[in-house]
C-alpha cells in the first residue's frame, strides 16, 4: 500500500485550505480504531473530513458520511466534548518538510485559537494529538510512555513536542545542479535510493516516476549517468520544487498507485481528496476482506471438524444399538430352551424361531441359563435407551453441520474482493455467526441499524428480473419478505447455496429458456458450482417454510419440480456482462 508522503500531504493540505476554511465543526465520529471524521460546514457546503493515523494508510482527506451506527470510542467523545461548535480557522504545516499538520480551532474566525489538533502522518508512528492553546496535551489517539520510546513521550498533561527532525538535507530551489549532483553521487549507489537517502520529503512513489519521466531507469547507478541525463533529472527535480512552492498539483491514477505530480498518470482525478479516499478505502477494504475471510474460514473449519467428530461418535453408537433386537432374540431363545443348558457352557447353539437356522449364543460360564438371559435382556434395554437418546443428538449436530456448510458455500462465492458490497456481505456473515454464538464479537462491534446489502440482480433472456441472496440473512429476507405470490423460488437440491427468486407479474409465465437460465444461476451460486450439472428444485414461495427454531437460511419445501442447472453456463454469462454484478 502506497503511504502518504510529504508531497501528497501538502497537496491535501492546500486543497483543504482553499475549499474548507473557515468551517464550523458540527460533529465528531470515529469510524474505526484508526480514523476520526469531522463534520465541517462552510458557507457553501457540508462534508466529512477523515483524519487517519493508520500505520499503513495515515491520511487527511474529505470522505463520505460515516455509517449510522453508534460511536463508542473514547477518543472521539473527548474531541467532541472540546471541539464541537468551534470554528476550524487554520490548517498549516508545523515545521517545513515535516509531515505534521496543525488544525487550529477558535470560537469564531479571526480570534486566537483555543485548541490545536496535531496530525502526524508518519506511517507506523502516525498519531493525532489534541492540545490546549498552550500546547498541553489533553488527549491523543494513542499515548506513548518511556517504555515504548526513549526519544519522545506523548502523555496527557505534558507539553506537546514535535517529532525529532530528520537529519537529511532540505531540498531547495537555490541549490545548483552541481551541488545537487555531488550530494547524490558522493557515494555511488542506485539512483532512486541515493535521492531518498540524501534529501527530506522524498518517497519511492515520488522519486521513481520522476526518474522514469526523465527517461532513466531508477535502478541505474549514479556512476552510469551521462551529463545530459543529470540535466534532465535536475529539471524535473526543480519542477517538483516549484509544484510545492506554487501549490500546483495534478491528481491522477498511475499503473502502481496514485500521484499528485502527474508523472506516470494513467487517468486524472478531480481532487486530491477524492483520489486519497478512493485509493485507501479500496485497499483497506481489500485488506479487511482478506483478514475477515481467513478468520471466518478458519473458525468454520475448526467448528465443522469438531461437529463431524461428534456426529461420527453418535453414528457409531447408533450402529452398535442396531444389535439390540438380536440380543433380545437371543435372550428369548435361551429362555425357551433352558433344558438345553449345561453348567460351564461358554456358548450354546439353538435353532432360530423364524428361520430355523442355528444361532450361536455366547454365555458366561459363571452364570446359569436364566442369569445369562437376564444379562442379554439388560444389554438390549441399554442399547435401546442409547438409540432413543442419541438419535435427537445426532439430528441436532447434523443440522448444525448443514447450517455451517451453507455458510461455507457463501464464503466460497466470496473468493476475492471486487466491490465494497463484497466486504459488507462478509460482515453480515460475521454478524450472523456472532448472533448464532460461533464467533466472539470484536471490540466496538455494532450490528444494529446496519444497512442491508443489495441482492445480486440479473435479467433473464426474456427480460425477467432475477434476485440472488448473498448470505443466509439475505436468503431469509428474499424468501419470506420479498417473494410475491406469482414469483418462483429456486434452490440447489440438497446442496448448500443461495435462495434464488424469479420475479413475475400476475399472468406472466416464464418460458423454458428463462427457467433453464435461473437453474444455471442457482447451480452457480451453490456449493456445487464446480460440477458439470447440478439438480435444482423450484416451487412457489408459499410452499417454502422455515421450521421452528431453524437457523438463518435453513428452510423446507414441498411441491417442488426439478431441473438440471449448468454452473459453467452461468459463469460464462456473468463474465460476458458489461457489469458482471448489478448492485
């Protein structure tokens, strides 16, 4: 992930200065452990300013409104208590060539600041610190004590100190090419690395495109550059310094990330804020998606393995109880032939009542015939009681396994991150598992008032609307809330998968092509999507029921008909669509 460097920070700062000062602070909301959002209102507009101290994605930019879920973070509450209703009057660099911004708040524009909010954008050392007008620390995103750092501590009630200054040289327009070239090439090495080592404010994301724009290879050694190559690179170096001096930036996407210099641009972007918000939202969502997917997959695998072991144990006990009737028959046979018993016998052979075949019965030589028969009757009763007790337990465990396999089917559909809806769907699955007691709720977790994600939506060849559930929560919603009297409900037969609904108006009848298309989609959105053909049932929604106490997404149905779906056909159709999934 590309970190915010000095140039990007200045570009973002200059944009905020020109468009959002002065502004009234109306609200403070903390999105997550690393990001606060300030609701700002100017004379012309209102927006949310994100300030993040994420170790990989620290940034300052205008963002989208936060979700409507409770904010339980202490840091945001402290900021709200001190800053709500005040005016943001200034955003400035604290010190030249340092990635620290000073957000100043006063009662109204033109008055001296009452509070300073220092934002330190320094990768893993990033922090946000609120101080009084006298620079006494009131609160901060995370405190640093002497055990964590011997260089600089950040504690409430102590004076705020700037981060230690870098020892590298400060880039300057007054520096001549000869001085600049001598400094970079004093110790031979890779060109891009020597630039970063010798000057402040540089990063790989800035230096490498600069060198490539000059027509050079960043991996080239400083000893191998010709005079003309040094001249071309120095011109771009000065152009960069002029950008910083005039605050003239060009936001754009590049092949490997983003840029505010325009070098290596593949597509321009209107504002720096839009660029940063889009880039870091995408990458953080992708990172969270991967972590959450792995966490849920590992947990499901662990739980399912334990349940399967328990089911195997119950099944084994049931298999043992299958011999209960045989024991009773042996006991009856022995009681009917007491005269055949002799003292000390270890087994006895007697003809079966029904078949007449000889049955060998094992005996305890220490017991007489009646006692042996009683022992067989007791074993029969014990096994019979065991079956009565084990059968409901096995059914309960199997229901759990079926439910978790259904969840695993949805996880297999979310094999990679493609859109924010994919992360939202995964979060809904996590919330469902928390609600069912399979996962522990993370700190500051809230699932109330969370907006439901949209179903997958498609059009059949005949133009009919098709809805597909993304998870168990959506399956229940689709089947029992959305489905109408004229719709048709589809599902892979006895295979975990999505509930699929073909929407129909009164009097509309789908043709065979449409039914086959829906069957293909139902097969694709099931656990059997790798199979050539999959049995798919369809019926009216009124014939789909939820058993009492059943887990989310689990239903029974009747009056169904069967089609054979082809997952590969659905996959080809989805890939051919200009927008594969219409959200």
